[in-house]
């Protein structure tokens, strides 16, 4: 059985974002990158399924982006994926979700993947569309935001998160695509022997031009920080002085003490 | 009158043959008893502890013969050492008797046990026996009547006490009975040289000569069998420590304190990292368990044990021994349990005090390596998060790596990447870079350097965590990854980095010692000794301002690096009056933040930092000074949670000094 996991490398959200030169996306300068959190749940679930079914499973992980995404692929190979595909695209951030899905679909179409796991969204763009658009283009069913997963003889049973803490159970049969939500599992920390093994695993590099034949449906008009509004004030120092300052502020700027 | 005594008096030379037969049998049992243990030691991995032989023999002389390590704990140590020396003199005396009677006299008719030497010999042995008997009595009172907390008494203890008492008592009775016949009355001048024997002789005065002779014969054999029984019992009881402890001094780790084996991560054939079973440890780790005497000195000083956590360093060492001898295939980490392993702060108090030179800390780290590298386990979810943060941003807080140098804004500090010419590279470390409280320490240190005319460079956003917490938590891979990156960064600046200074003892230990294995050879110093030298050389002048304080020796400056005097000298030069805590210097009590514990929540037992804060409070000094960012963080927390904010503040040595710089305006006041 062949399984595909799609991952994205995203900037660490603690970083300070600045628009890039063209003002269409963020500048990558001074950013630290990591595997998209939701994609780690996808990887972990796929690896657990691999452990459940044994060697009959072949687990491919795919990522689109510039060369830096190889780091992310190596990490998830160490978590237990069998092979990695790097769709080389320095301009990936400028593609819309439909195009990203089209790239993956072009790769996956003739490969016979029975299950595809993706994160429910990326931490940077957050469109939550690539998974479902990919299922649409491949013509297979999909379930979003799963928080529990079970597989037995081609039958997939998942729990998905609904509003207000309510969960819904969905049954479907493979082939299918699932987008993973937090709470599904705790992604494993790669062990050192697996990190070393991962160095020898297959890593296929495919130029994006070989896979992308779709036009963008939506384009990004501008990327800019929101206009600055008044921030909070942190008072520090002597308690008595802070109390005086607070009273002064309340008097000057509010009607509380009038 | 002849000044000597007849060897084999009363029992006659007929005893010589059976005596030596039994003695050799006992020695054979002794050798066999130890030999059968060697196959278990061999389960461990190889390790060379036969280099630097003169130094090793010197350690044996100091610690076995002179008992220096045993004497570190005054009262029970003195009892043990005096007993040891007393019993040792008796043993040498017995050998002298054998040497004269059965060798020199027999073959060459040479007698040396006579005249003045015999008088000295007689008195020395008599007093040695008395000292041994009294000390054994003291040890008995301690073990069976006083019963210090945590001292576990097993079958061996009853046996050994009984055996030693019986040997010493029968010895004196035999002497007394012989003297009653041969010296009392007939040779009183000689009897004076056996005062204790004389008292025993007096007690047997009422008996007839034939009664005394029969009693002597019987007791002579009893004493003899007790003595050979003692020799035979050594490998099978706690008595084995006489030899295993002595050997352990010889096998001491001669590398700088805190040295950990740097795992070869390029070795593709390696399948096991860290210790999953006893055979993943070294033979010395197994041998250590055989040297342990259950004296519980380590346990008494363990900050985890003292705060009701499950870790006892003594029990960990003994568990390794039990598994090695009974179930070497068993899962070591499961037996010891991960709660025990994660509780260790690597404070080294156990190792520093151990009278038999057992190496506790690295065993625990080897087991942690198995948990971390083989099982991907963490001390808690908060540690998992911190480790992920290290991987992404190079600091445990998960703050943007690019903001690492921002603490230095507005200060006279050069960024190395801007090509500055500097005197020192200040490796600030994660806490001084990102933690608000510790940023004060970094700024203080820079002010001190500025005042002394020392040009300071920093790596800023190029710096990463030194890797210490990750390494102590067993994650050697992450440690080496970050260490290599730091080393490559520093090496790019070549000769421009002549010296590295840290304000963090953990960074200091790691850069100065551990990074050497990875190729960093630039001298590294902690700010405390650096400041002490600036003062000594007159490059830094302070305006002393009186203050009362207590000083906390951080584990990694004190026990690991033996830096005890310089911080006290610096603080005295700043005008400080020191009130020492009970536990200070090499006996200092950890803040709870070492061994990667700074990243972990303390969920078991009481809080170590509060324990230490209360010790500081007990000195009545209003200020607790340390010089480690982990200590400062733990104390700031502990002072709040223990509710001591009214009575105690925590400060760093650099802050105290920076507030008293001769050029500082009077408006600035430090803690």
C-alpha cells in the first residue's frame, strides 16, 4: 500500500515578518524555518499506520519549495517516511493553493496512492485549501480537520472536529485524502539511528516546471503589516509610583475617574 | 631478662603446617571469590584506566593508605580511618611475626623481634588493637544505636561487626593469657609494653598455669580461624570494599572533571547510543557498584533525594551492580526508571563526596542518552517544546534567533560580523541574551569590561545555545549540531577571537572543555575569574560600598571547575561582608537548574530552589549572590514561591561589581 504525505516548510511564527522587495510575500531574511505543525501530525499518523501494517506500506513524503525544504524532508524521513520528493520551486510562495494542489496532483496521479495525508492548513498562509483541492483534482474523497484515525482493510474511520468541541465520525474507503488537525497525535522525536538511516533514504528532486501546467486562480495583491494601533503600556518600577502613573493615565485618557 | 617473646608459645611449632594449609586455603577462596566477579566486570565496554600509572598509585596512597576521601566527613570518617590504621598495624605485626618465625629465623636464624624494637612492636600493636576496638565500638554505636537516617543495615554489617570484634577480643585474651604465664611476675618490665594485654592478664590471674595453657590453645585456634575466615569472607561480603575501593582509586577518572564521552556521530556501524543495558556501560561503571559501601554520603547530599524525589545516586549505582550480576540483559533504564533518571541535576555533589571515587553522573547521562537518542523520550512536554525551540531558533524559549543580540543595543559592544577588533568574545548564552532578568547581568558585564578598557565582541544572532542542557538531557545529537555551528561561526573570525568569556558556568564548562573534543582550542574563561584578574592587575578599580550577602557556589563553577576563592575575593573587594551558608564550597547545594532541569517543570517532591532559598534566608543576609543564569533564575522564582521577597533578594556577581565601578555615577545603584 502506498501512502503520500504532503508537508510544507514554514517560518517560525516567533520571527518578525517584513514584506519582501516586491511587497507580495514576506522576506526570508532572518527567518528560522520548521516543518508546518499540522503536517507533523500528518507524518506521525502515516508513520503509525506504517507501523500498524508493516513493510507492506511504502510511505512517500513530498514538499514544494526552494532548496531549504530539504531540511524539512530529512527530518520527516528520520521520523519514519521511506522516500522523499522535493519539488524544486524557489517561487512556491507566489503560487496559489490551486496551483500547489495541481503540482502535487500531477506527481501523484499515476502513482496509485491509497491514502494521502496533509496538514489541515499551513501556519504561514493558512488557506486550508491545498488538501481539498488536491483531492478534487485527483477525484478522491477527502475529510478535513481529523482528530482521530483508524484504518482496517481499506475502510477508513476518522473523527473530525466540528464547532463548539463537537466531534463527527466519518467512514470512507480508500483511496482518500485526510487533512490533520492538532490533537490527532503527538509527533515523535526522531531517534538517532533513524536520523542516520534517513541520510541514506531516497530523495528525488523534480523541477516544478515538469509538474505545473495550471494557471493561478487567485493572485496575491499585496503583503504588508497592519496599520499600527495604540499598543498596551507596561508599567514597571516602584509600586507606589506605578499606582500614581496608573491613576494619571486613567484620568487623562479615560472617563473612569470623572 | 630476654626482651622478646616466644613465637608459637604453648601451641608449638606443630601448628605451622596446618596453619599455613588453612591460610593458603583461605587465600585461594579469596582469589576465587574475586576472580568469579571479573567476568561480570568484563560485560562492560572497554575503557583504559591503566594510563598515567604514577598518578594512579599516588591516588591509591592518598586515599587508601591516608584515607583522605574517607576523612572528608569528619566523625564517621575518623572512626573508619583510625580503625583502618589500627587494624592495618595489627596486620603488619602479624606479617612481621610470620616473616621472622617462618622465614628469617627458620632459614637464616635471624631474629629481629627483640630488644628495643620488640618493645616498640609490642606497644604499637597493643595500642593499635585498642584503637581498633574503640573505633569499632564507635562505629557500632553509630550503625546500631544512633542509626543515621538513610543508613541501611544488612546481613553483612552484623557479620562484619561480629567478626572484627571477635578477632580483636580473642587477640587481646590470647595475649593476656600468655602474659599471665610468661610476663606477669616473671618479666614485669616487658609487660609494661603491653598495657592493654596487661589488663587482660590481670583478669586471668586467678587461673592455674595449666588452665591458662588449655584456654590459650583453644583461643589461639579460634582466633586463627576467625582471621582466615575474615580473609575468605572479603570477596563475599561488604568487606570486599577493602580491595575494590582501593582499586577504584587506582581506576579514577583522570580527565578534567565533567568530561563526557563525545559520541562519534559519523560511525555508521553504531546501533546503540547510550546505555540500555549494563553492557552498554563501561566495565568501570560495573566495578563502581562493587566498590560502593552503602555509606549514603551521596544520597545525603543529593538535591533530588533531599527534596523527596525518587533519585538516590547510591541506589542507581547499586542497581547497576545488581543487574550486572543477576540479569545483565535486562532493560537498565526501566529498572532505574525514567523518573529517577530525569531527576538528576548533574550537580556532582555525589561524586565529589564519594569516599571510594565512584562516578555517578556520567552513568545517569549515559542512561539519559538511551532515553533521548534511542527512544526519543523527554523529561516532560515542556522539555519537548524547549528541544524543538533549540532546533529551530537555537534557544530554549522559542524566541526569534535574529533578536539574540538585541540585549546589547545602546552598549559599547561590537558585533563580530561587523569586523570589529576586540579583546574578548563575550559568549552571552541563551539566558543573558533573552531572559529579561539575566540581560541585566550581560549589560553589567559589558559595563565592567568597558570600565576596564576591554573591548567586547559578541556573535549576536550568529550565536546559538552552547548545547549544554540538551547534552545533559542525553541529546548528544542536538548538542553536537549546535556546538559545531558555534565552533564554525567562531572559527570564521580566526585570530580576531583571542579569548572567549562567558557569564554562564554551563557555557563556560561546555566551551572550555567539551568543545575541545570538537575542535575549539581558544582559551575560555568565566566572567568571575576574568573580573578577579582585572581587579588584581589594577585594570579595574571599584569604589567599595558595604553590603551583607551570602554566596551560592554554582555547581559548574565550584565543584566542576574548583572556582571557590575568586568570587569571594571579588565580592569582598566590592565591600561585601559574607555570611556563609551551611552548605557552601564543594558541599554547595544545587539550585535545581542543572542537568537540563532548568527546562523542566519540577513535578516530583518539594522544590529544590525553595530549599536553597531557605538556606540562604537562614544566614540572615539580605542578598543571595550567585554567578550563573540558571541559579539566578531559580532563585528569583524560589524567593517568590517561598514567600521570602521581604527578606531576600537575588543578584549576580557582575551586577554587584558593575554598581561599584570607580567611574560609575552615584545615581546608579545595583542590587
